[in-house]
C-alpha cells in the first residue's frame, strides 16, 4: 500500500518508515522537517515538505492509507506555544480526517498518547500506585498537549463509519534508538545523563508510574493495523505498551547496565517538576485483538542504545531536545517570519 505518514521524519516516524518498507509498503512522508531530512537519508521515500495546517486534498493523491504522527509531540513544546499546538494537533487532525473521508481512504492510524489517562489526582499521589487504566477508563486530561490529543481522538471517532475505519493508538512513553534521536524521553534521557554526567535525577524520588514501549514495537502496531481486518479494529482505541514502570525502576535499570561496564552512576533525589504525570495502562485489548506482544524490553533497548549512541559531547546538542530546538528555531527565524511561521 502507498501510505501517507505524517511526521514521518520524526523519532517514531523514521522507524515506522523502515518497518513499512520491510513489510512491502511504500511510505510517503508528509513533514515540515523540524529536525531536517537526515533521519530519512538511508531510505528512498517520497516526501511532501509542508505544514499539516495547510490541509490540501492533493496530499492524498494515490494514497491508500494514512498514519498520522505529525504535530507537537510533548508537554513542553505544547505549553511553549499553546495556540500553534491546538492548530497542529487538534484542528489539523480534524481537517485531515475530513479530507480522508472525502477521498474514501478507510485506513487511518493515529499516534495518540497514554498521557490522556493522567489526572490531577493521580499526580498528587505520586507515592500511591495509580489504578490500571484501560481504553474504557473515563478521561480527565490536563495540559495543552493531552487536551489537544483528546480533541483529535474525539474528532476521529466521530467521523468513523462504514467508509472510514480509524484506529487510535494511545502510545506509552517511547524508548529506543531511532535515526531521529530524542533525549527528552525518560529512558533515553537517563542514558544521556549517565553518559554525560554519571548522575541520574529522581524527581520526587521517581515513584511515578508510566507505561513504556520500544520505538520498534510502537512502529509495528501501526503496520499491524494496516493488515488487520477492518471490522476488528475500525473505530477502536488501543493502549500500546511493553510494561508499566516506576521512573525510579528505569533509573536503576540504566545505572545497572552502566555498572556492568564498570561505570558507576549516582542516583540523586530531586524536587518534583511542575507537571507530574503518574498513570498505568493495560495492554490487554491490543494483545487480545491484534495478537500484539512486545518484542523489545526496556533492558534490551538500553543495552542497544548504549552501543549506538553518538559520543558524549554530541549528546548535549539542542536538536535532541524538542523544546530547546524549537526555541532556537524561533530565535533564528522568528524575527523575520513571525512566531507562527516557525510553529
Ligand atoms: N515519543 C513518544 O514517547 C510518544 C508517546 C505518545 C505519543 N506520541 C505521539 O507520536 C507522534 C510522533 O512522536 P515522535 O516522538 O516521533 O515526535 P517527533 O517530535 O520526533 O516527530 C514529530 C514529527 O512531526 C513533524 N511535525 C510537527 N508539526 C508539524 C506540522 N505542523 N506539519 C508537518 N509536520 C509536523 C516534525 O517535523 C517531526 O518530524 C506524535 O504525534 C506524538 O504526540 C509520542
């Protein structure tokens, strides 16, 4: 199939393109290339360099399915420019769905987030284990990012009918190596901090829970949805995770992997951050419906990343940290083109 992958040059998107090609599909990447084209340079893929907010029907010429990953992808970038976040993550998704329906494109996957399960009350009780959330759990999301994802989900599901069979993946926090690396995701951050500072900070003691998933497994579920019977998955939401972990546990796994190589990593307690997220999710529905079993554990992924990462001095480059990079882009271009030209 010819598959339009929005955000295809991003952390998950670049890995997803690999998986699509390996499965015999043809990805077409739609991206405004915030992080450039390098993540795709090892692949032969068609690209459409544009902003999702443009919403053009011709993007869908010759397209059989859409995988929608593009947009601002974490809390700090969403809070940095809440207006742009809303336009990109909420409104642009609604418009893309309308275009797909007009063109009769039935298969559509959406990269949503498990952070929708996070609530004020679970965050206030970081020392208590939060309840396990499944796809029927009532949501009370908070923060610009989660609110925009919740709006997008609602718009997608409202459009589902016999002509449009979307699948929503509530992805846990992703870890693992990608040609477009991010070091602002918890496991990846710990590895970077271990390499650069030999020290890992446990905010609020690191007792908070989070579902996690390897970037390859995350890509795999989108590809599985291309091939699964539509009557099984159309209009459905699935949690995507390998396992739920406490942040403290992840720090110990990273420190242990370094200890095996004779590097001593210190674990240090630090103050709670402003936005504390604390939630657990169940992957039972995905496993039952699509037969998904995760193939890469956190531990395996940590070992793999340690072997692959760039040298320590390169790790501090702002391009690996979404909000730091966005801030720089704005400084470089903002004065001539206006803030929204960057976002
Ligand atoms: N990485 C995670 O842990 C995680 C967890 C849950 C959900 N998600 C979701 O998965 C998706 C992919 O995440 P990622 O980690 O690969 O993020 P990323 O930031 O690495 O990639 C996002 C891509 O989208 C592109 N993009 C952003 N705004 C755009 C716009 N307006 N028009 C066109 N292109 C645009 C960027 O250039 C980038 O290539 C996102 O929707 C994110 O919200 C990610």
